[in-house]
C-alpha cells in the first residue's frame, strides 16, 4: 500500500499540516508495511504553464527533444507519484475563498492529456480511477451548505470537479472550519481529527477502533 501525502500551505506549522500529520500517523499504524510518499508543494519548484510546456505536453512523447523532456520533468514526476499511490491525502488551506497558489500550480502540472486524462470518441476519461482521496481543509470561517457563506466556497466544488476530471472520484472532504482565533477553533479541529481517524481507517479497509481515536 502506498500513501501520497500532499501539503500546500505556505505556513510550516499550519492547521492543515497538523491534520495531514494525524492522517499519516493513523494510516501508518494500520499499514506498518506501507510506504508514505511526501510532497510539500510549498518547497517544490512548480513551473508555470508556458507555451513551451503546452507544446511539449501535446507532442508525441517519442518525438520530444531533450529540452522538452526537461520542461515536462516536474510534471512527469508528479504524475508518477499519483499513479503509484493507492490513497492520496491533500492538506488544503482555503486562501481567498479557494485553493492556495501552490495547489493550483500542482493541479496544472498533473492534469495532462495522454497521462491523466484521455480524449476519445465518447469524450474525456480520467485515468486515475480506483484510488481513495481524502482532502483536509482548514478555513477561517464556515462554508457549510445551507449557511449564508456557502456560496463563497470555491474550494471544495473546484477540487471535486478537477480531480474527478482525471478519474479521482472517490473523494472524502474533511473541513476544519472556524480556524481563525476564537472559541470555535478548537472544537472544530477536534471534530476534524475524529473524522480523520475514520477516513484513515476507511482508506485501509478496516474499522476504526477506540485505540485509533486516542492518537
């Protein structure tokens, strides 16, 4: 079993990083022989999409020049990490009502025609099927459906659609909301941690135990 951990916060001790730590800790207890692949997007040099990148990505792989292969090297490495993983956990703080810039840059690198999405006579088909994805968000406010601010959530809908486009449809969202300073932050984080234990167990195809909840 392989777990791909992706962190995308600019802060080294962010709430989202603390929560992905929890997920990994639980997963490792349940999969002692499993491998964890860590990808910190805040410290990864993620190139912007350029004309050269687009030309290389849409060219026949067999005809790529050395320069074009170098242009796609980061993208290729990120795609290989996804292909190898059985479970993917993504720490995603909400920045300006949506995802962080590093997470968006990662998405631009891994949505690749011929690698993660195929075009055929019946339309598009995502390649990355059969994998479990857990997305752990941290948010300053509350954006639950039915709340007055739900309409401003451009994070979960975007991630659900773009990851589904490449075949990642088995997605669990865990939201640590109300994380701005105040009385609501700690109870919301505790509730998220409990959900994380359950999600890590589900990803390992085993029931959660009382011992898991005591991490």
